[in-house]
C-alpha cells in the first residue's frame, strides 16, 4: 500500500432536476439513482483507479447498504483491513444535480460518526510502502481526524486534508497538514476571503499557510487550481470537457493526487495529473462510477486540451 484514506463511506441517493428548488418550493425531478459514495470511499476508489495501492480506514454498519459498500472496495482492489463494523446503518448522502451539472449535497453521518483515530493502527501504517500518504476529509468527526493526522505525521506520513464539508480547523490541526486542498467555497469559509480569481486564491492560500498549513492547493472548478507554497504560487489550468455532473470532481482530484505523490512524483507533476482526473470525472453521472482510470487520465494529459 502507498495511500491510506481515513474517512467516510456513504450510500448516495442522487436526484436529477432542471433547477434547484427555492426554500419552501416543490419542483418535479427527472429521476433518482443510488450509487456507492462518501468522500472517503470516493477518494479511495479514485486513488485505486489512478494506479495506487490503497487502504481504506472507516466504519460501516450491519445493513445491506454497508455490504454493498464493502463489495465496492473488494471490486476496486482497496484493502478493507482498516474497516470496522458496528450495529446500525452506513452513512447516506442526498444529492441534487441540476441541468447545468451543479450539485447540492446533504450528508447523514450514520456509522461514519463512530470513526476513531485508533482505527488508524500502527500495524496498518507499517504496511504502507514508498512515500507514505494519508488523505482525509471532514465528513468524519474532526477531532478524530486531527488525532489521526498527528499520529500519521509522527510516523513520517505526508498528510493531505480535503476540508469538505468546511469546518473550523484548530491551529494544532493546521500544524500537521502538509497540503490542504479546499475548493474556492471552503477556502472562503476558512479564510473569509472570497475566492473569485487567481489573486484572491493566492490571498486565501497565504492565509491558510499563516494558520499553519505547509502548503495550500485551492481548486476552482473550470478555472483550474492554485498552489500556494511559502516561496511559490502557480495556477494549473483545467482541461476542456463537457460537464454533466460535478459531484465527485474534487474526490477524483484528491485521490489521483495522493496516488501520484505516493509514487514519488513531484507536486507539480502530481497536480497536473489530478487536474486531468477531475476534468474526466464531470463527464459522467454519479460519484464512484464517474471516477477515471489511469490510462484515461494519461490520455487526456497528452491531448493538451487545457482551457
């Protein structure tokens, strides 16, 4: 293994509709579908399809949906050694997708609420070879995620945090984040800087560094991604594709990035690979089903069809 994913596993219930309803309004949807999801599982699948050796650390219930999610890990070649099972239901996400491919998401934690930093065992960390990567999100209890990062950092891991959904992060947590990867809305929540262009993204990134993160990578959809390091700022353009459903674009980006970093690639090369993965994911509906494979990512990169 090269990548450990510490986080959530959900069943996604996706509704498709022309436009989002206003408060108190009822609209007629087109259809609904169910998919395996959760930001943790999505990122684990993304990392595995990108060619990574991946293990998932999380919690499932004893319901039929939990078994479905476990089967996804088996199918994708993701180690489930770090999965603990409890009584009850797995996590659930309610997702709305409009005709422009934009989405809104409501997450019900379910079994994910029981995730503990102790689930990230020394035995599991010792099995990670190469450049050791820990990737997590904030659909799990934030204090447990912070404790897991401290444990992994002490063991020599390179830590990636995708702060989604956005929550207040303590100074002690920031201090053990090697790379924080918010989208523009999460970056605004964390820094109070409205991210609308390159300059504002750089300003927000510098604030995240001032809070203690070693580096910040702010994703901005079709406008690309901005890396901010102590002595480096760079815009990475995205690729020209037709967007159908943006639900798992951030997860595709983060999982692909983690895989390439675990293989020893430099951050610049890994980000370009991740940008292509994120672009490919918006061309299909659903979360895990839309996550691209390594060969397709490399093919898009070779096309040079950047915006």
